[in-house]
């Protein structure tokens, strides 16, 4: 009787042990969470490729996507084998603008680790700002705060100039412009090669005329914009929509008359012969340069475009 009870106890212990091991193995299979995080590549269109970097919690492979489609060459990028676990995808944007970048992660050890998906990046592929595509005129424009009524820029511009894009109603904004005419070998834009230069302000019927002058030993184009409630003042709060337009002067060709010779067929003593004959012809010394137009409209983000604000409350 004692022997039979002993065997039963041992059998029960053995069965209990098997049950515990089985539950433990089943509960651990592929259930350990993993993580994957993407870095913003800050991509720029037409400026080469940019690295999208994924950081994972364990080793494995990463599938990178753009607009939900797998990026070429980035279907299964292996992470580094030691921490930090990094995978890099070289991506060339096809266009400027908004696009969603994503990634999915497959761990090397799928027995214990579960796959994961990265939080998508709302990427805004940048386009170059303030260019003059296709035009021979380049422009630089900024805005300054004019204060006071004395100094080099007085009386319209004032003294104490400060470059800024934030203004308060009642202040005077000065547009400053300089540029180059590449049709004239990169010559600076001056009154010698500019026929007109204006700043068009949205909501104002008459464009501001830019004038060229000496400002403390350097010369550039300027135009003041008075803000306030007086007649003719600009008082629309928010971003100031403006466009700078510069038209260059057409340069005629430079020509001169020169003596030249040509061979003509003549009859001499009853025979046809080629005879050298002098004549005067006009040659071009310098080719004509047609007038061109340069236009500037800021493409900067709203936080860096010239803005008119209300007077702060006391």
C-alpha cells in the first residue's frame, strides 16, 4: 500500500512539471513587443538622395515606404546587429510637396519577438525658394523696420533700420532689393540697366516704385510702405502678399562698317574671270541684349513671411 501511494505522488509531480513547461513556452512565442521609430530626412526636391533612418529595439529587417509603396532598394534593409539597432534607406524624392513616409519591422528572432510598424512621418519635401527659373535676372529681397526721421534713409525710410518680418500697424516697412543681370555678364541691377522696379502689394491699387540710391556707402533699391489708418496707408493684418518686379533695359547691338573684299565673276577681254572687288559691310561688335523681367515672390513658410500685426493691448 505504501509503495502504490509513493508511485502516485511521483506521477503527479511529473505531470505537473510537464504542464508548467508547456504553458510557459506557448505564452512566450512571438509576443514580446518591439519598437521602430523613423527620423525625418528633411528632404529637398532635386537635390540628391536623403537618408531615412529607422531605430528598432532589436535586430531585424526594415521595409521602408513612401506614399505606402516600398521604396526601391529598401524592401528589407538589415539593422545593425548591436544596439543601437539602425537601418538606413537612401531615398530620392520624385517631387516636392507632402508625402507620407513609413516603415515596417520584422525581427530576426520571430519566435520571441513580434513585428511592429513605425508611426508614419508626414514629410513635406522642400522646393528651392525665391528662384527665378528660366530668367536671366536674379533678385534678393528683404524687409526692414524703419524708425525715426533722420539719417541716411530719412525722411521716408527713417533711421535705425532693423531686418525683420514682423511689423505693427503704424510702423513703416522698407523693402530692400538688389540683384544681377546675367544677360549682361552678371552686372548689378542699377539705373543703367533697369527700366522699372516695383513692389506690388495685394489689396493696394498702385505698386510701390523702388528707387536706387546710396545707403551708407552701399547702393541698392528701396521702397517704403507706410502702415496705419491714414489715407493711403496699408492696414490689412496678417501676411503681406507682395511681389517684386524688375524690368531691364533692352541693349541694342553695337555695329560698325568695315571694308571687305569678295570675288565676283566678270568678263575680261572676252573671258570670264573671278575678280576681287572691295565693298563695305556692317558687322556686329556686341550682340543686342533684349530686356528681361525678374520676379520675386517669397516661398518661405508663413512664419517667416512679412506680417503686419495689431498694436498689442496695453
